[in-house]
């Protein structure tokens, strides 16, 4: 039975004489020393780090942040362009990278190369960090002898994707936060405020208005339903996290996403921007069109576009140009189809796709800005109606009683 890995802390001295402190997971201190010797490093000190279960959980759940991956990729491009070998460049990156998960990824990639594999093979072994688009681009760069240029392009593409995600998150954060607080406020009123008024209404002994009776019934049911709702919400969140990538789930959810009022148009533009940018990047670095179409569909994030791209690829493999193959795919707006056709005729497909991607990036920014301006007053009105309706229902019996006494 293999011994479980333990966490060790070691200190090494780099060629400049600077001491550097690092951590690594290994079965024993001898394994750590052997690993360092293979990399040409001499450890001054190796000691085991005693960690609690909580610390181990935190370590295991850490992931390589996209920004860290971008910085690492750009630094790798610089070092490769300067003439450093891949193994030496990866060794330097491993020493200076602070994210422990990324350190393990870099060490794994170095191991693949040491065993005769390529950088693309090492990247492909970590799909949670490097997408198939990145792997295909790296493989094309290695084959064509322009790896440093491809790495720079990969970093630029990832930065554009991060910017796109940030734009969308900025648009979604405000309504989600406001809606969440509104739901919590309503639940709090139903659980704590309405029962106080309900006891007072019982003491009056008179018939309650219909809105008040409905509100009291909902509040009574909430005492039983609240735990069920919480359990259902937690269970639903866990289920969604585990199953959201399944084809059957995506086939049911993705059409709803792009068909939603207000947000549907935004989701579609985001998916189209990703598709155009990734296809432009792959064709620019020399990836064959058929191979690029095999990869870029899934990177759009929407299964409807992925299925359309798969159908386009089948037509392209028979010798048809992409623009003509897209003629019957209504998921792609006419502008995309026409720009691609013009780009193919002019021999500048990547340039046209880059312009289309930039156009949709601007559209996403404009759409998010307009959504924010629309959603703010809509949410205020909805929250006001709900809270106002609850208050009116609570005070309606008091108003009626005051009128009767007069």
C-alpha cells in the first residue's frame, strides 16, 4: 500500500546565493531530496510540516488562479525566447511561483518533458488549468518552431477571457446581491414579524381580510418550509456543481440561458465572442481549420453553438469553406457568416475573426452597462411591491378596526 503524501518544507540556495523557502508534498524526506537533486538543487534543510485536517482541506481545494496562469505563461514565453531550455525555464518558474497548486502542475509538466513528452503533452495532462484550445496552440507552436510567439498569444487570449468574465460578473453581481438581500428580508419578516401580528390578530377575535389571511398562512407554512427550502437550495447547489457540465444538463439549460429575457442576449454575445476569438487565435498560429473547429465549439460555453460548430466541421471536412458551411446555422448572426466568408476569400480569416471578437467584446460591455441601468429600478420596484404588500396586509386589519370604531 502506497504511503500517503506528506507536506515538507525545504530551503534551497539559488545560484545568486539567495535562500528560498518552499513546500512540497512527498511520501518522505528522501523523496524530496531526490527530487531536488534531479533538478540540480541542493537542500539546506528539509523538515516535515505538521498540518491539521483543516489545513489539508484548504491545500487540496486551492486551485491555480487564471491570473497566475497568465503570468506564468508570459514568463515562460520570455524565457523560451531568451534561449532557455524548457526544463530550465520550468525549474525557474517552479521556484518563483507562490501558488502551490500551480507549482505541482509545473513539476508535473517538467516530468512529462523529462520522460520524452512535449510541452503540449504536459499541458494536456492538466485540463482543469489548460483548455483544449491552449493545448492545440502549444502543439502547433512546437511543431512550427515558434513556441515563444504562441505562448505570448496564449497569454493574450487568456487575459481577454479574464476581462470578458470580469465584465459579465460585474453585471450579474449587483442584481444577485440585491435579490438575495430581498429574499432574506422577506423570509425574516415571514418568520419573525408576521407571527407577532398574527398573535395580535387572534386576540381581536374578528375576521381578517383576505390578503392578511393569505400572509398569515404563508408565514405559518414558512416555519415548516424554511428548513426544507434551505436543504433544497444546498442540495441543488451541490448537484449543479457536480452535474452542470454533463451533456444532458447542458442540452436542457443552455437554450434557456440564451432565451432568457434581458440576460439571454448577453449570454449569446459572450459565447460568440469566445468562439470567434479562439478560432481566430488558433488559425493565426497555424492550427488547421478542421482541427480548430473540433476544439473551439466547446470553448464557447454553450452547447447550441458547440453542436452548430460540429455540423459546420462536418461540412468543412468535405471541402466546403466555413462561410458556406455556416449558411444554415441560424445560431450565428449574418454578420459573423459574412465576415468569415469575406475573410476566407481574402486569405485573412484570423484578422476578420479578431475584428468580430472585438466587436462582440464591445457589445458585451455595452449590454452589461444597459442591463445595469435597467435592472436597478426594476429590482427596486419589485422589492418595494413585495415589502409594501406585506406591510399593507399586516396593517389592513388595524385600519379596518379603526374605521369600525369611528
